[in-house]
C-alpha cells in the first residue's frame, strides 16, 4: 500500500503540473503548432442542441395535442387554475376587490387593512403556540408597515401563500410516489439533480411560453424551484420511519392508503416539516428572480433597486423579505406542531370556541367600514414610515469618495495575482487534455462509472460549443470557491474552538445566508463596478456559509477520545489541530466545499445581471431573447459542471472517510 | 405609497383611475403595456398608459424583457411595447411582424443613436478619434488591469444586444467587451471614470441625459447597412459580418396584431402619440440625475401638455 | 395441553440476495454452503413448526439468527421465498391483500421490541388505532380501548403522549394496542428486551397474568433463555436461520439436540427449568402433602428439603405418580453444570 502510494504521488503531481503548464502556454502552443482547434473547439463540430430543443419547444407549443386538447390549452388551463386562488389572495391582501369589468373599475372592497392582517397573524401565532410567537410575528408585520414595505410585502405574501402549499403538497405527493415505486425514485432522482443544478433562468423561458406572461409563470417557476428538496426530504423521511412502525401499521390491518396517511406520514412529520421549511425559504429566495418575469412585490423592489443602484431601497426590501421569511417559517412550524397534537374541544357555540377568529373578522369588518372615513385604518400612513435608505446610500457614497483608490488597489491586486492567472491557465488548457484529465480523475476517485460520467458530460459541453464559456464559469466559480474556502474553513475552525467567536461568526453567516443574494450585488457593484472581481466578491459572500458551517461541524464532531489521545501523547494545541482535528474533519470540510461550489454556481448566474462572460451570461441572454434551446443548453452545461464537481468531491470525501475508518 | 406601488408593481396591477370617455363601448379588458429596465422607456410607457387611462381604457403594466416580450406580444398576453429601437430591436421587430401576429404601430417621434462613446479628454490620449481606426492603435490607452493588454469597452446589459463582440472581432479591435449588468451600472462607470479622467469607452445611447451632461463624442464606425450585418462579404472585413457601426433610426411602437380590432380608439391614440428627443432627454435627466420619482415626472408632463394629448384623444 | 394446531409452517425459506427466488426454485433444498457460495443470505432456512391453540411458543436464538424474519414470515409481513404458512388451515401465502387485511384486523396482534407507538397520538388514540382503521364506531372503540388500557394498568394516562411515558409504560401501551382487537394469535417480537431487568421481570409477570385470563395462542421471540424458560410451553432454538430443536424447556435441558443447545442451557439454574415430574422416582409409596408434577423444582425445593421424608408427586388429576426426596432436589440445586 505504502509503496503503491509513493509511486503514485509523483505521477499525480506530474499530471497536475503538466496541466498547469499546458494551460499557461496553451495558447502559444496552439499558435506555434498552428492548431487552434486545441484551445478552441472547432465550430464545425458543434452539435446544435439548442436548435433541436427550440424546435421541440416550438412543436410542443404549436402542434402537440392529445385529441382536441392542445398542449398549450392544457398549460393555460393549469395557469388558470393557479391564478384563481392567487387572485383571491392578491385581492384580499394587496389589491382590493375591484368591480370588473368596466372602464371605471370600482373598488368593491379595499384590501384587508394592515391592522387586521397584523392582528390576524398575531392571533394565529397565539393559536399555534404562545404569546411569544404572537409577539414575534406581530413585530415582523409591524416592521413591514413601519418601514413602508407593506404593499410589496403583501404581494409577495400572496404568492408565498399559493406557492408554498402547492410546492409542499406536490413535493409530498411526488415523494410518496417515489417511495412506493422503486422505479419512481430512479426516474425522479436524475430529474431532481437537474432541477436543482440547472439555473432557474434557464427554464424561465419555456415557462413563459407555456403559462403566459404574468404572475402565474412566476409562481410556476417558483414552485419548480422550491419543490425538489421537499421531494427528496419526503423520500428520505419515509424511508427513515422505523421499520417496526411500518410493520405495526401493516399488522393493524391498514389499507395502503391508511398505512401511508395515518402511519407513515404522521410518523415522519418532523422531517417533513424540515422540507416545508426549505420550500418556504426557497420560495422567498426565488421571489426576486420571479419578479423578472412578472411577479411583483418585494422581489421587484430589490430588482428595481439593483437596476437603479439604489442600495438603500435594495437593503430595505431585502430585509423585508427576510422578516417575512422569519414570520412565515415560524408560523408554519408552530402550526404543524399544533396539528400533530390532539386538542380537546371546549364546549360552547362556534363563536365561543373561535374567539380569535371572531375577533379578527370583526376587526377586518370594522376597518373596512371605518376605512371609508379614515384611510389610516386601511393603509399605514406614509408620513409615519421610517427609512434607513439614506444612511446606506451615504455610507456607500462616503466609501466610494474617500476610499476609491484603496478599493481600486485591492481589486487590481486580486486581478493581477489571482484571477487573471487562473483565467489564463484554464482557458489555455487544450480541451481534449481537460476531458482526458477529468475522466482519469473520475476513474481514480470512483471507478469506471464516474469516469464515464465525467468524460461524457465534459465532452457534451465541448460539442455544444460552450467550452470557452464553460471554462470562464469554472474559472470564476473556482476562484471564488478557493477564496471562500480560504476564508470559510479557518472561520469554521475558529467557531468550533472558541465559543465566543463561534457566536459572532454564526450571526454573520446567518445574516449572509438569509439576505437574498441580489442584495449583495448592489453595494459590491457600487464599490468595485462591473467585472470579474465584483462577481467574485458577490459569489464569495453568498457561498461562504457552507464552508464555515461544515468545517465547524467537522471539527466539533471529532471524537473526544481522539482528542484525549492526542493530549495524552503531548500534542500542543497547534499540533492537535494540525494532526488530529483537521485530518479527521477533512471529509466534512470536503462536503462543505461541495456545497460551496453548488451555491457558487447558482450565484454565478445571478452575477450575470451585473455583467460576467460565462455560461450564466449565456443563460441570461437566452432568457431575454426568449430562446428556449440556448438557455436550456447553457443551463445544462452548468448543471453538468455542478454534477461533475459534486460526484468527484463526494467520491473523494468517501475515500477520506474510508481511510479514517469512519465508513466501510 | 400604495398608489405608486400599484403602478410600479409588475404584478399587473390595474390602476384604478379613469374618466368618462367616448370609448367606453370598446373592450374593458386591460391593455397591457410592457415595462423594461431603463428610465426613458418607463417614462414613455407610463405617459402612454396615462393618456389611455384618461381616454377611459383599462391599463396594466407588465414587467417584461425587451426582446422576450415579442413572445408575449405574439400570443396576445401583452399588447403594446412602447420602445423598440431601430438600433437594437429591428431584427426582432421584423421577425415578429413577419409572423403577422405583431404590428408596427409607427414611430414615437424619437430617433435613436446607440454607439461607442468616449469623453472628450480621451481625444488627447488617442488623437485619431472619433474615427474608429484610431481605436486600433490606442487600444492600450483604454486597458484596465482586468482586460490588459486589451482595451476595455463597457457594453450595455447583455439583454440589449448590439453585436459588440462580433464588431470587435470583425473590425479586429484589440478590445474586450465587459457588459454592465444594468443601465445604472453603465452610467455609474461613466460617472466614476469621468470624475477622475480615467480612460473609458462605453455604450451610450440617445435620447439620454448623458451626452448632454458629459462632454464627449460617439465613435464613427463605418456606416451601417443591412448587408453589413447579414452578409460577411460586405464591408471592411470580407470574412465577417458586423464590420460597421450600429444602425440609427426611429424608436418604434410595436403592438399585438389584435389590438386595432379590440380597441380601435386606443390604437388611434397610440399611433398619434409622439415625443421629441429633447423632451425625453430632459425627463430622463430629471429622473436619473435629480432623483425625481418617475411617476412624478410623468404626472408633470401630463399636466403641462394637456392640450397636446387631449388633441390625440379627440381625433 | 394437546389442542388443534393454530398456526403451522412448512419448509419456509427466506433468502436475501439477487435472484434468491430462482436460486431456490432451481435447488429446493440448498445446503448452507450452496447458499453462501451463491452470495445469498439465508435468513430463514427450511423452517417447519406447528403451534397449538393456547400455547406459548417461544422462538429463541442469538442476534441475527433469523427470529424476527421467521415471525414476519409467519405473519406474512415478509414474503417468504418458499414454503407454506397455514393459519387456521388457510394458506396465508396465497391469501389476497384484502383477505390478509381482514385476518390481521381481527385475528392477529403484534407487539414490537421498540414499541412502535405512533408519536403523534396519545395513549388512548394509539390503542384505538387498530379499531380506527377498521372504521369501528367511535364510542365503541373508545370504550374498548379504555378497557384494555385499564387491563395493562395505565388507567389515568390515556391522554399522555408516548414520549411522556417510561419504556415499561410504553410497552404496556404496545401490549394494550395489540390486544384491543381481541386477536386469536399474538406475536411478540422481543417485547421486553429494551427494558431494564427489574421492569422486565415485572412485565413478564404481567404477561403471565394476562395470558392466564386471555388464553391466546402466542408466538414470542426472545434471546434471553431465562425469559424463555419462565414463559414457554415450548421453545424453538434457531441458529443461522435454521431451527435446531423444538421442545419444552425441560427437554431442552435434559436432552439438548446439539452442543449448541447444550451451551445455551448451561448457565441457567436447572432448578428453574426442571419440573418435579422430571426428576421424581416413579412409584406410589410416599406419604404426606403431595407436590404437583408440573411444579418447577425451585418453587418447591424449600419444602421438600425441610421435610423429613420424600414427598408424593401427583399429576394434574391428583393421582400420585411418584415421589421426590431431598437428594434428588439437592442434586438439581447444587449439581449445576453437570450434564443430567
Ligand atoms: N432485508 C434484508 N436484507 C438482507 N439481509 C437481511 C434482511 N433482513 C434480515 N437480514 C439478515 O437475515 C438474518 C436474520 O435477521 P433477523 O432480523 O431475523 O435476526 P434476529 O434473530 O431477529 O436478530 P435480532 O435478535 O438482532 O433481532 C440476519 O443475518 C440479517 O442480516
Ligand atoms: Mg429481531
């Protein structure tokens, strides 16, 4: 074994070195050999996947039909179905019920008053758990009113109210289906992989075609984006139900349906709620992107702020999204918990039993009636809103005016010594060599199956004509991940070893993670202007969290016996870290880096909004040109990169765990 | 606040203001106007919308993308796009009108220029300007750390199109195209460079406040011709297309082909509607430079030009 | 105690692995080596047993010997790879899903090692659950459930959630729940293994008390020989999926079929296993208070040793069938370790 390893190490290092050298001199080499095809895949080799996909899409939209019902009819019918409850929620919360049709739309009933809505969530909080929760959600909604975010927040809330139940319910059903049919899981699993790795922008276009322009398309996109974790968690949770419980259910003579709905699902409810929480978080994450195709609300405000480079407005709307997320999440958790328990109904009339409902309905009616005389009861007075916008704007302006040269120096330093060398190397690697190396790596890490996967996926990227853009993607993503790792892992280790630092770091990470990713873009663009460096900073900020979290967790969960063994053998603190803690935490750290890569890739697409030249940009262009094929091909290329990275790192992490005897 | 949001909100909110009108016999369905991502278009569209509302129509604003909106215009999901620039949207417009599902509702009265633009101080560093040939020799004057040794050209958001990558290749300019993600980012670049007299060449368009606020010129590329874009053999470079400048011309209005039948009166108003470059530049300047709310800019225009637009309605 | 057979299985096999089914049909009686070579796990191999009505039949063996798998084959929670399972003369393996549901609803009950209580239901609701899925009238179901909760001594805790109960109490709920449908056949898969020794004893007593009232046919799994001896009418010993011996506790101790069985029985005090009938001297000559032949030696040892002369032994009908004296008892008590 030892001899084997030592013989292999030089070969591996040799190959790495060869790759770097090839990359650095690749262009000159290709020029010297007059073989430009080495660094640029000849365009005559391209397989026009995008035209195929676009043609298929056109056929689907214009010709596909089952009997008299065309595909478009079907999708439009679905759109209509989703639209009805959405309109209702929107009318109630934001728009008011208008008397349509007519050139003079009359407001039949204005939207529910902010007082009534806040009272309703407070009542719900109290009903679900306690006064504590009631106070929390009440404060959240009051924040929305006081900071002038109310109207947008209600539009967003309306779409959340529709998207979350559909996403969670649909995910649950799909998960159950996959649980029941082993084949189902095998079909779903790659689809979910793709759904989670293809950037959302890539499928916005087909959705627009199918469901029309407007909020419904945005809702559908949101649902598609938010559902996969629910499906995965459902499958996992059902499988994790104690087999004895399953046996019990069957011995009690349950039918299949009873077994599922009365035994398995309730037993798995805690894990399922984690899925619901994910759906809520992703839905709120998606609101900004959804606003690009017609969902309004807070997401649109952030997007508009980004377009205007108005950092104050962006921050306020971004924080409002976070606040809304907290309120919806806590309420749903408490609600599910309460549903899981039985409660003895107190006797009495309906009104006596439902005091809270009665109270809220009364309040609603009263504010509606009195609102005719005093608009204060309906709309939070604008003169009373607080804004911190000016503060943020001034801060950034101050920094810009006074520290421009410092920022510029940092930027130039990073560009010259970090980003550009990586870019040059990656773009210079001859693509046949790169494919060969990836295949070899796959084979070393996970056998021939992984080798085939890596080889096939990278070759597909090459023949789809996106090689150069894919390399820019790898470069931006790689540079950001390296930086995120260099910052994140030490932070994680520090957080694990020092309690006080841990609290501070956790706070930082939580904030970074819950703020919608778009919000970072604004100050970064303002300070560093457009370009790769800016994109990198935004990506690092967004993708830092898992690197920190996993590292902290890995270091914390090194068994205490090992630590004691180290101490007894006289390790210093530093040696303990270097020789025991870090090596044992390596698999965990690797998984963290894996997550960081996934987040970096998803952020990359968003940075296309501030101008990058990678696959993300390609997807974004396709979105704006409504070019289904182009977007999906570029989206798939990103998904392929993600999948290759994911599989390689997972295989590596497993190898490491096996080496440390943590897994066999 | 609520009113603003309703109008701004992309969730297709109906603005519930109106006056009685002769057109009430026509369909009460809302006419859907598209909003894009630059101030001029927002102002232009909001003015059109306000006039239509004054004439008694229901109006909805829908956030849609500049090029992607044609898909919606074809299906009738969207009804009216107020700014299709000859310079960047002509191909998409032609393609859409050829399908018969979209019609060109005439020009807006504004003429569009979109071209590479540089501040006057760059002329000292690159004396041959504004002729494009000069860029060939002094590309390094425009270089930054990120693009060195190539020059840096700040393009518009990718969604605006413009074929600048192709142009750079066809004209063999040693430039790298860096896209600003947004309108605001584009002019933030200009502002920042201008203040410190840093080298810059970037995408500027007119009607816009920038050409009047900053001293500078458009680069003079070989004149545009349709062949230059479509036929590689035409133009300076015999092997590649796009070896010329960008087209200049009117800003068009594009409408769903069903609009004239469904709202004939509205269609007449739409055709009548026009503004001048100067008016528009002034309004955009007000919004972008003075920070006046777009709805206020629109409302001001509406009250100042009541005679003008009532004339369009009564025709 | 010879009654009609309630449950029997014939040549039941359960093999895990790819193509286990084909493997068995091509080779209906594979040896252990055949199975291993085919890369298949033989969880249950060629099991045949008959369980009589009202009997407590205990299956025991070490962990992984296939006890749970066998019991799950008997209740068809697991589909056996081959063989036959007859319940009241009906072949369970050919029963339709609907028939199976009916049988399980009314004739079978099962208790699980880790209780398998539904976490989201209260004690009462858990116990009612089997009736609820049958759509039994609510009031009736509740009354019945309260009855069995009372029976297992949990009165007053009906509205607790499982997480609010101790292990022993949880298993009482499990027992109550398995009894609420009044099944004929009662499966218990290591019901007391997860409990502390003291509680375990208490629960065993409880179990015997219940059985004395209910007279169910019981299939009980344990890996604890002492428990088996306390409770069993008959014991089946399993090893590597095979049933090695089926016998009464006493026979197991006196005539172990293999060394493995002997090893199993070695550490159990024989006085707790052997009955007076097993070690008495046949004949009718002794005088005094008779001791029953079915009594365990440990139960009567004190009085026999205290007595001056051998005591008569009587059978179930009160007839004297033999006698027992100090020496015989002492040999059992102090000669532990020797083969009988
Ligand atoms: N689904 C399965 N797939 C493969 N092998 C299995 C499966 N279920 C059980 N086995 C194997 O069958 C054998 C018998 O398992 P079983 O659970 O019946 O043992 P047991 O006697 O009940 O043990 P314990 O006392 O630990 O409960 C074991 O070797 C186990 O590994
Ligand atoms: Mg078992």
